[in-house]
C-alpha cells in the first residue's frame, strides 16, 4: 500500500496503515504545534489562540482549551464552533474528523476517539486502522472522564454524565449516563427550576 492509497483509505474510513511514512511526517508537524501549545504559560492567552487557529481545521471565537491537550494530529481534523470550553486533559484521537458545535463544554479527562482497529487478530497484528467521524451538537455538556467512541453522534443540548462510555448515538435534549451510555431521561421543566438536586435557580439569572 503506497502513501497515496493509505491517505485515500484513511479519508474514506477504510482499513489503512497509519504508520505510512508520509502520514507520519504530516502528523509529526502537527504534533510540534501541539507541543508549543502545551508549553504556553497561563498568561499567554493570545499565543494560545493563535496556535489553535494554526492547529485546528476550524475553531470559532471565544473557545478556551485548558492545557494539556492531547491529539493524534494536534487538532488538524477537529472542527470547533464558537464558545467551546475544554477542561484539563482533553484527548482527541483525531485521525478521523471531530465536529463540535457551539458552546459545548468538556469536563476534565474526556476522550474523543475516532480510530479503531480490526477485531480479527491477524489484521490487527498488521497495525491496520480505520476511522469514523464524531459529531457533537451545540450546547452539549460532556462530563469528566467520558469516552466517546468512533462514529458516535450526540444531539444538541444533551448532557452526558461523568465516566460514561458513549458507544452509540445519543439523541438531543436528554441526560444520558453509563457504560455503555444510555438515555436516563429527557431534559424537562424541573431542570428549568432546579440546577442541582433541590437547589433552585435564581430567577434573575435568566436575565444574564
């Protein structure tokens, strides 16, 4: 399999060899930028913004990513809307594309993994890999320690509970949790009254 064929298969979601020399050269350049981002000081906000624009396929305004950030391709295949917030240790296996809508929030230690390997051991021994894109809708909150697996779509306004393993699509407007992640309930009227257990939302906060 030559480099052109490997790249084509990579983009089409077919089995390919990720150790192809041309792919690894491209990846290494991306990781240099990622290294620079992770070495910035907390005061270097503008430097971080400039690096993210170089690193990501797309990144909207008012995004904030707390270092350290981990990404196979340094964000080259990542598409962020505006106002996205990511806490410490966001890990993105971005061999495939990751699409994230506006105002999504990631808790610490979240993993978004687009890459997979064959179950058949002889193929896996050859280090073959495939990628499936991940789609996360606007205004989603993904709790700490969650893992999102290849090919998953999460609908807008949904909350994924901490520690979940999201192996299948989750619809919009729900609370989902568990391993594997399952819908617990729809987001409803009670959520407009209480922000946590029996703690009420102050009415004036709706005016912010």
